[in-house]
């Protein structure tokens, strides 16, 4: 960790920006001051909080969110306070965004086995994007409250006992029941902009084990019972297939096809993009992905178990279609799914886990609301207990079945959504395969050409490409 100052200088950027917003608004009446509260208030509050209590991850997230609101609010303020004032307010927001990213880099400890970040404006901008995402997630992700939190405690304790009794904690692969072969999925033609693709769907048929806590709740998520996938395939010859798993909040063709279309168009592979449970057309909440990482521990276990079930089913269909080789690639939450699949499904030629979550409990304790986590601790439920319970869906608990040359990982050295210890630990568990570290946050992997070059080389080593 970089040497810390008692009063971090970057905090003053956000404080000054907040004061500027209120100062300019004060000349234009009470209504303008009220409209200024979201941007100016967040900037001022986050700046003061970082000045007095640096280190809490939510402070820089809130600072970044305030900075974004200030950048976006600068344009309408031009019509209220004049062009110069509006531009000044937007510039103050941009400076606060960069300050949030820079502060996040400075307060994060260095990790053994991870390259040391070199602070600068470029890195600050890339990390600021992570902070904005996390700032928005503060309003949508959290643990249950009230009686539901008490129910959650009971479910965790009951499941911990059941999983131990059934042997699923000591032998995680035995938790995953082999699914039936997929024979006749529904396939229809579809378009996303100018991209033509096939929309594949079928009845998932997944169900938690009969005695598992949360089983009936999970089966009540009706849209999730139907599995979906986007398909890009060539009509000439039996080409290798690449199964690409989407990240958290994705699962829509507009994004997935553009993220993974390169492997079809440029590398000539057939590409199948399964939609993870609770995402896209399978969502049960307001946003795609709601419930997967929402703090309902048993829902998260069942979501990941169903992801593996659905992937294995659709891979059985791919193989029946004549695929000579099958590889897997995933990003973020999809990286977790790909890494877990690599330890359960035999016969994969390659597995590329990008910016992957390695331990869901670690993510919960990193980003979860501190007061509710303290309640769990008071109820004798800590990170170690939940991590043990979640071993059946942890790639750190299963040995990879993919050949060493076909394994690859990549991660950002300043990733704030999935901190780099996840990639580091999974790399060690996978016996240090090809691993690319890039200088950036969770969302900036595409800016480093070494990432794509490493993926291409891994697919070549797995004989998916020539």
C-alpha cells in the first residue's frame, strides 16, 4: 500500500467541486440549489468523508458517482448559469471522477503475486469507471433485511449442516448432478441491429436437491426455468465451438454478440453464448442479474449450479451437432462459471476465465453493506463459514480437467469489482497457466492488446483455431 496521508489531498478535489456547484447554484434561486443537491451533495459529502475516514471502499464509489452526475449535469446548467459556468461545473465533475479513481488506487493494499500499479491519470480514469459501477450498485445490491435477514441466517446454518452431511463440501463435484442430454432445443432466427444470429431456448429442467433450503423459492422464479442462448455459427464444415458466458448484468444480445462476435467473424469459430440464470430474458427482478449476487446465499448457490447444469446440457447439443472440439470463455461472473465448468465438464479443449470471481463469499464481504454483515457476524455467520458452504460452486474447490496449455486467466491489477486476489488465487490453483495482468480496472481489459493476444494463443494451443 502506498504511504497514506492523514488528510488525503485528492479529497479536496471533490470538496472543491461540491462547493463550486452550490456556490454557482446560490446565484440562481432555491430551485436551482435543490436541483444541485444530487451532484453537489454527493461530491461534498464524499470528499469530506474521504478526508476524514479514507479507506472505506464506498466513499470513493460515491465520489465517482457524484463526479459522473456533475459531468452530466454540466450541460443543463449551461442554460441556467451560462456556458462558462456549466463547463466549469462539468470540468469539476470530471476532476472528481479522476480523483475518485486515483484515491481508490492509493488506498488499496498491494497483493503478493500481483504486479504493483503505477498511479497516473490513465489508471485513475480506468479505475474511476469501476467506481461508478459500484456507486450505482449501492442502490440495487444488498442483503435481505428484517425477518428476511433472520430467515437467511437460518437457511445458511441449515444448508451448512446438510451440505456437510451429504459430503458436498468435501467433494464439491458430487453436488452437481449430470443433466439429461439436450436433443431438440427451439431455434429461431433473430437480429440485433445488423447482426443476424440464432436464438436458442429450451426447458432448463434444473432443480435444487429435494431437501435444500431455498428450493421452493428458487423453483418459483418462473422466467428462469427457460434457458436461452445466442448462437453465431458457420454453415460450412464441422468447426470448433466456443461457449462464451456473459458477465453480471449482461445477458442481452446487443452486448453479448458484440463482446464475443470476434471469435466468430475473425477466428472462424462457431460461438454459443448461454444466458446465465436470472439474466436477460431469464431475469426475475427489475434489472438483469438481480438475485444472483443479491445476498441471498442459497439463491447464489442455485444460480451458479443451474448455470453449470445449463452449460453442460447445451454442450451436449453442440457435440451432437458434430463439434470436433469445444472451448469455454467467460468474463467476470461468466469467468467464475467458466472456471467452475473446467473442473466439472470433461473434454473441454480450452478454458479462458477473464476477470473471474473465484470466491463468491469473498465478493459478498467486499461489497456487502457493513451493518448487515455485522448482523451476520453477530449471528455466528462469517465469511469463512459462507465460503465453506459455497465450495460446491467455487472453482478453487475443483481441479481443472482442461489441459494446462488450454487454460488462461487475465485480470486487472487495480480491479475494484473483482479484486486481483481472485485471479491470483485461481492462477495458483490452476498451476500458473498463461496469465495476463493489465494495468486497469474491471472494465478496461479490452484496452490492453496483450489480453486478446493471450486468448488467441490459448485457443490456438487448444486446437480450436489454426
